[in-house]
C-alpha cells in the first residue's frame, strides 16, 4: 500500500465513523461562541469604541511615534545669513547610533528644548540659535515651533 | 440562506482531514511560547510557593505538549495555564501574546497529538504488537478554521485601524522611522515622504487582501508569499518578537491539510501530485 492510498483509506474510515449527536452539538456551540468572541471583540473595541478589557483590539503600532519630533536647528547671523546646525554631529550622535532608540529620538517640546540647551552650550550664548520643530501626533506631523529662539 | 449556512457548517465543523498540519502547529506554538515567556518563568525568578507551582505547571504542560504526550490534556492544560497567566500578569497583556494564547486554545481543540507525537509513536507500537493497521492520522480540524478566522480578524481590524489620513498620508510611517531609527535627518532625503506614502498604502491594501483573499485557492499562494514578505520585513525592522513567526506558522491553517500531508509524503517516497 502506498502512502497516498493509506491516507485515502484512513480518511474514508474516519469520515464514515459515526459521531454522537451530543459531540456534534457541543462542537457547534463551542465553535459559534469562540467565533463570536474572535469576531465581535475587535468590532466592540474598535467599531463601537468599547472599553472592556475582556475583548481584544487589533491596533498595530497605534501609539508608536506619537510625540517624536523632527527638528531643525540653525543660527541666524547679524548679516541675515542662516547657518544650519547639525545637531546629530554637535551632540555626538555618532556615538549614540548603536544605543537604544529611546536615547536617540527627541520626544516632545521638552525634548526639543533640552537638545536646544545642549547645543546652546556648544555654540555659546552670543549666537542667535533658533529651531523649527514638528511633532508626531495621531493625525501625522503637527508644527511645534517655528523660528523659536533658544535662550 | 440555508444553503450558505449548510456550506459554512460543512466548512467549519466537518473538516476531517490529516492531522499533520495541526501537529506541526502544536510543536511550533510551544517553541514560540517558550521563546516569549520561558525566560520570565524560570523558577528562580519568583520563589513564592504559588509562583513555583504555577511556573512548574507551565513547563510541565508545555513540555508534554511539545513532545506530544497525553496531548489532548497537555495542550488544553497549556491553553488554560497561559490564559490564566495572560489574565494575571499585566506585562503579558498585548495583542501579539493574545494571538499566541488564542491559537493555543484553538489547536488544543483539534486532535493535534495524532501526528508527530509520542502519543502517535505509542499508538503505532501498540498496533504493531497486536498486528493491527497503523492508527489513522485523520481528525476533525475545526480548530484550524477558528485559527483562520482569527487571522482574518487580525488583518481586517489592523487594516481598519489604519484608515485615517494620518496613516494613509505616510506620516505615521515617517513617525515610526523617526521613532526607531532616530539619528539621521530623514526629512532632507529626496523621496522619503513619497516612499513612506507608498509603503503605507501598500500595507493597508495588502492587509485587506490578506483578510479575505487567503480563503481563495487561486490567490492563496501569492498572498501568502506577499504576507510572509510583509511579516519578515516587520520582524527585521521593528521590535515585534514572536508575532511574525506566529502569523507565518498559522498560515498552515489556510493550506488544505491534505496538501500538507501529501507534501510530507512526497519527501518519503516517489513524487505524487498533492
């Protein structure tokens, strides 16, 4: 007997074997309940905005990146010239690149100002250091600072 | 309507076929469970008697489930114990781990010990001794249908969650890059925003296609390939841990069990069409 014919004969044997009605009914009820739970849970949480923790929502990376900032520092010279400041270089980011992403990213308005203060220490108090920054929100990027002077 | 219900009933509850798929999923799930939680549950981490008893039960039941000894009991025991721990430990509560818990429960509802298990080996030995034919590797695989529905829900609702301008514009994708790969000035890269926009749209379309298309035999092969590429990219680029491998493993629920059976047979004897 080949493996294929053995499989076929086993399948036929199992298919013809009778199951008790109780088993069939229990299985059908369990299937219906579990399917309802699997299908209704995310609908309740995401469609109806339900709060119960008994159900599960499927939101991947829903909150990741919220509050992260994209910044651009620059110095405005008295003659009107704009000098871009590479904050990655100024703050020795080369050393940070192998660190955890929590240490590398700039989070929130406080984070921008903190980085600004560190750059201020490097460029000195006389420079007119300014920043443009945008912050990540659920709706995408939102402007945080425009031409803000770092004191 | 009745015909549709009858068709669904046959699809869901009368799926009697080879148990090799569920046997493979059973082993894979235990390996993923260990990869995710075993490190946290080593006995020395919490030496209260209750914790030692609970964690010992976890290792005992998952071990028995993996090798397939008393499989119906050990796999249901595993499903129960990880459900209890999921409810107990706040750090376990995550949709990735929820998928692991639900899949274990669903696989425990199938005769997953009929293939690739010590139970199978013992049954074969008994049959050989008494001169009977080998016990069949066939069973009712209704748990596989639940896994398939679960995967569809994962894809559908995760795509639904992305139906907002923040994501579809590519901005949320940019945020992920800034969040995890901070250290370069991406805004100055030409085409960066356009690339994020394309990736965002492609992701949403693919997730909706995967939610429904995996049931259609004609599209299954291509969608699975695309799904695997998508999950591998997520795995490599983002801190996802076991989720990618869980999803790829559970794709077995969409492949007809007979095809899996024949595919494995083909490795043992001359080629035959699946």
